[in-house]
C-alpha cells in the first residue's frame, strides 16, 4: 500500500493512528496527563528550542490531540494542523498569527452569527477590524483590500443560510494581492468540500459539529495548506521575522510549508492557552471514523426533507443548495457534488412569532444551539444565535425574523417530515 494514496474512508479511520507501542491498544489512547518526562537535559532544551519535535506540556501538544491533528490535515489535504478548544479558538489563533494592531481583514457577510459577533466586537480589543464583502460577489472582496489587509475569510457553506461561496474566484483575488484565504469548512466537512483544492491557504473547523458528529464534545481545528509563502513577507512578522523567544529563529524559513501551523502552536496556543482536552480529542477522533457515512446519509436525508418543505403550504421559501431551483445549486454541483450538507433554512409563513411557535411544537427535533449531530436539531436564529445582531445584520446573514434552521440527523426522513408537518399544522 506504500505506493497508493489511501481513500477518504480509509484516512478517516487510520490517518495519524497506529497501535500503541507500549500496550498494543488499537484505539488511540487518551493521554490524560499534564506533562511528559524528558530523556535528559539536552532533550528538554531541544524541545523548548524547537530543534526537536516531542511532547512537553498538554497545553502546547498532546499525543491524543496529535492524532486528531494529523487526521484532519490528511482529510483536508493540508500539511499540518492544530487542534484547540473550540472553533472560535481556532479562528482567533489563526488571526493572531496574521494580524498586528491597525490591521484589517475582509470577510464574507454570510457567516455564522458567532463569527460575525467575534469579528465586529471582540477583535476591536486587539485593534483588528473587519470589512464586510458580499458573499455572492467575489469582486466585492477585492474592492475592500488595502495595504493593511492581512486575510480574506469565508465559509464554504455559510451557516445558517446555505450560501455557497465561489471559493476559487475568491482565492484568485487573495493570490493576486498575496494575502491568505481562510475558509471555515465546518458546514461541509472535508467529505463534501476540500477548500485547499480550490485555493484556500488555511482551513478552519468547529470540530464540535460534523467532524465529531455526536454532540458530545467541543473542539476546533485549523489546517495549514502549506501553500502560502511567508518568507521575507514583512506583513507577517510572526512568520517572517526572527523570534526572540526562540533564539532569533525565523519560523517561515525553518518550518517551510507547515510554518503557519507551527506559529499558531508555539506563539498562539502556548501563550493564549485554548488547549483541547485529550478526552475531547478522543471523542472527536471516534466521530471522524464515521464521518463519510454520516455526511452522505445526512445530506441525502436533508434533500428529501427540503424537497418536502419546498412544497408545503405553510412554508414561504426554502434555502438549500441541493434543490434544483436554488440560486446556489450550480455552485453546489461544482463544489460539493456528493451533497449540499445537512443544514438548511426555510421561512415560516407568519414571521417571527410563527417561527418561535414552530420550534416549540416540534417533538423529534431537539431545540438547541448546535449543528452536525446524529440527532436532528432546530433553532430560530433571530431569537437565539443571531440575537446580538441588528435587524439589518440578521437579514444580511440569512437569519431574518421568519427563518428557521434545521440540522438533519440520522433519523428516518419520513419521521422527520411527519414531525414538521404536525408542527406546521399548528
């Protein structure tokens, strides 16, 4: 098998993992320890000085987390990855490695509400600013770029509206201006879309969602595509200039095509501390083993439910790229031909109050703020996940007053449809 590149299903089970050399355990052990013993003083010095790879302290790295990192990097086609405490933490560490006070980045205006809030408010404390581009118009990203722009940020499939961004078109703009393209691939997972193949330089995941898939653990992963040349680019001093804490080492020169993953670990995770617990890493690894099976089944079921609601008299519209008449259907066929994911939105006739009432009447769907579970989930974004936004921002993000978001799980589609029909009947 050494001359053969493993398929996606094989990588989802085996990438990064080998039987434990001490015990022979086939499942990746949970290395529930804070620290690791050094061979001797020289070994310790080489680890702290980045002259050797190894384990020091679980806040910086852990063997269980390392398997998760290698597996997600393999599934995305990247060179290296970093696993952290949450998807928000992964976003923050990515920008921390890129941004300086006074810098800005351009982001698509169709994003998860938590990211919009993080970008608009939390990042102001670091004097980082966001500029909002039209997710449907790649040219709008270029119009907002100036000399202090350090990145472009998009979601492959936007949460909650199901918007599919033309990744390759935005990537061309990023490459023209020599700034990295960051793609949040949470909604699609690498099973449906691999953004690096379309020009992404950095991929972000809330592993809490489809990667883990069982609603039992929170985690985030950032993947380094190894495609951006940091060497000599003074706009990114963390990667291109000597680091005093590492004896003047230039990370971009020393670590080449996985320098970004190293920088987020040894300059971000080390000092800011959003470490992923080994136990959560174990649960996420277990979930990833069934990722291809779950994503295909959930995408197929979602299409069936979306088609049913599209013809329902109590529904004014359905936004799901898998539907033949959807405005993003052509992009879905291009970027995710195996399916358009398991999350979509629809408009309930009657507006805000009708949306809230529908959520209360559903029985099989769980009302909670998450997606990507084996269980089907429902939420009314305007009253929950996007509540902190203005009315205008909610509408722009695809979370208007009548919007209901569904995350379809692994139940029988007929049962989900029956639950929706009953709830919509009032």
